[in-house]
C-alpha cells in the first residue's frame, strides 16, 4: 500500500485543517480518547441526525517499530460507540428490541512526509435496546487488520469516518468526526543503520569493538491506558562503530523524526 499523498491535501478537501486539532496527552498502547462524531441515520423509512461518541483500540503495542514495507497486524481491534439518542429513539419507535450487524471504520495514517488509508471491517453482536437512556455498541474488527507503511517515519494511526448497518429495522448509521481526528496508536518505521567493519594494520594488534546499547525511539501517543498484551515484537534501533589508530571511538546516531 503506497503512503505518499499529502495529508494536508486530503484534509483541505474535507474542509478541515490540522491547525487547532489537539489531543490529550497519554501513553501509547491504550484506548483512544473519546471522539465526538456527527451522524445521520435511518430506521426503516425514518431518517434523522444526531451525535455519537466513540473510542477505538488496536493490538499495536507500545513503542512498536517495524521496517518499511513489512506487514504488521492491527488485531485485536475493538471499539465502543455511544449511539445518538435520536437514533436509539428511532429504534424504539419502530419496535426494535435488539440491534446487531456490521460496519467499517476508515483509518488514516498520518506522518510528516506521508499519508495512507486503511478500512477496518467491524461487527457487533445483538445488543438490547434499552427502554430509556443511552445505548452503547461494542465493536470488533473482522477484516483489514494487516497493513504496511512505506516511509521511514513515526506514523499516527487516527480514526476517521465509520458506518454501521443494523439487521433490525433495517437501520444504518453514518458518522464523521467534526472536530478533527482522534489518535488510536503510533507506529515507527525508522530503520537501524548498517555498520562498517573496521580494518587493522598488520603491524598493530586489533582493538576490541564496542557497540552502543539498543535505543528505542520515543513515540507520541494521545490516548488513555488500558490493560492488554501485544502480539508483535518491538524492533530496537542499534548504533555502533569501531575506530583504530588514535583509539578514538566514533558513534553514529539515528535521529527519529517525531510528528
């Protein structure tokens, strides 16, 4: 999957700007902060609009690093949506007592020098429609859970539009975040540099090589913590060099760009 189109171009086309978008600070590998959505819906022949709130989480572990163009998994992928009150009332008005179905979430990959998109398929089990008050659906990712990134960047995985189709009614819900994007997780695709072997003079003894301990870049994540385990390994970045003659040791450092 190519990640080369400018994100700013896409957002301008959608009538958004990145300026003014702020996300609460938090550790990586956690449930996203609650994201507000503006929605339209149908239940049978009835149509309406309202607001929803959603949180999302993926199986990408904390400080996850993967080489460019290497596939990695987003599983398990989960979400929770507090449905618009108007939509829930529409279900009640049509005599719907429980709601189950499928949906999808558009994911945007945002980096300083790249852009990409993925679509995650969703499913939600039959959930009772409460006689009053709010209703929440628990969502599970079912497809589109493997991807790759081709630029050497720190990437943010951010949530965009989602839609749901209920088997009862039948019913539909289409939602877009009106105030910007919500970060789910981060992925780093920086690559460890190769080292050049040192040579020794025949008249001089070879000196012992030295290597720096692996350094893992810090990734910025704006979400709230939850418990869980990641299924993928973290690849560290190594730095090292060998020098002879004067006994000086030169170190090469990798600077990871941060978004």
